[in-house]
């Protein structure tokens, strides 16, 4: 228990959980630039699909897609970097996804080791990484289901490891809205299903029950407007209380290849405004996004990414 308490205190002192106090904050960090730009909504994501919306693999132009992004999280004492690399392949009614993340979370001046014995090494480097795989199945042209499983680890004064999973489903529909061609998506998911261990201690992660969707309107040649929302509740687990959050965003695409996004995130002790842009050049898309925290003592996030369809 002492190891877990120290690990949590380190996480809080580093402002690394986007203000949350849940175990393994990497589980909750936004995974794609398009999602970050839209308040953190998973239903706005075009990349990192194994971590956001696996069924979106069926919407890709090619059968294979891959993407990489890096998030920069500066503070007065250090600059954190979070790297995400994912890929997805689909054929017919099946899609397979995989991904990995590495988060260099910073350093602390700690003069004890994991056994609480004094040490001469003053710097403790805190890092976290994850590996995930997923599968999505198209029950029809409109209804999709998916599941992912992953392993995540955080190394601080002690090492915390966890196995996690996600299950979800979504439904798409094409129709008319205000006389314009429209495409709707609605989905539900349960994420962070799993347990962690740290030395002799273990426990359950805080599952996130989520629901949301998006709607896209074709407003002209090469133009469309999209709006999305993602509502979630983290269930209580152990000493961690339940929390709710709302992420929402709007995107505007013009000249076929240029997209602007704005969004907001409310709740879960993480209120923020977000914005971003994307440019598509052939089969390659370059993304950029920023998250500006409402609280003066919280960290902003800056992210750039590169994605390609084949």
C-alpha cells in the first residue's frame, strides 16, 4: 500500500493525470490530434483508432492506415512528451488494430528507493508505456462492434502494471438534415475494464462508461460541417470517487483537404478549450492541435501528428 500511495502522490504532484487522481493516467490521456482539437471527443477522431473509435477503420479510403503523434506538455519544471503510434487494417467486415504509447512524464528529486531506503540518486525519472490490440466487426453496413485489450505500465518509485480492455458498438445512418446530405453516428462503450498490480497490492481500474456520436453535413462542393459529443462517467473504484466529463467539438472542412476544429472539455477536474487544424496532401494528413487549460495551475497540451491511408 505504501508503494501505491507514493506513486499516486507523484502523479498528482506532476499534474500528469489531467487533474485526475486515478491509477495509471495514461489510460485517460487523449490519443489523437483530431480528438484533442475537439475537446477530447473520441467520436471526432480520425487517428489512433485502437485508442479512440476502432470501427472508424471501416471509413478509411484504403485498407491500411497508420499514424504517429507527439504531445508536448510543458510546465515550469519540465516538459513531458507523449508519443503514440498506431495502425489499422480492414477487409470486408473485419478490422484489426494495434498501437503503442510512450510517455516521458518528468523527474522528481527522490532520495529513497522502492524499499524506502535512502539512496544517493536524486533524480527519479517517471515514465509510462502501453501496448494495445483490437478487433472490429461490421454486423452490417451501419452497425459495428469492437473490442480492444492492452497492457499498460508506469515506472515511478514503484512499478504499476495493468491489463485493460474496451468494448463498444456504434450505428451510422445517412439521411437529410435541413435539406442537406447528413451522416449520423451514435455509439456506446465501456473502457478501462481491468485490474492493476503494484508489488503485493492489486485492485480494479476505474471503468469509463461512455456514449456519444457525431453528425456531418455536406454544405457544398468540398465542404462539410461536423459536430460531435462524448459523455463519460468514470465509476468509483477503491478510494477513487466517480467523475463525469463532457467533450464536444465542431469541425469545418473546405476545399476538400483543409479542416479547422474547435472544442471544449468540461468536468473530471479538467476544464479546457481546444482548437486544431489538418491538411490532407494526397493520402497523407498533417494534424496540429492545442488544449488550453482553464485552471492556471493545470498544464496545456500541444500535439502534432502525421497520418496516412494506403
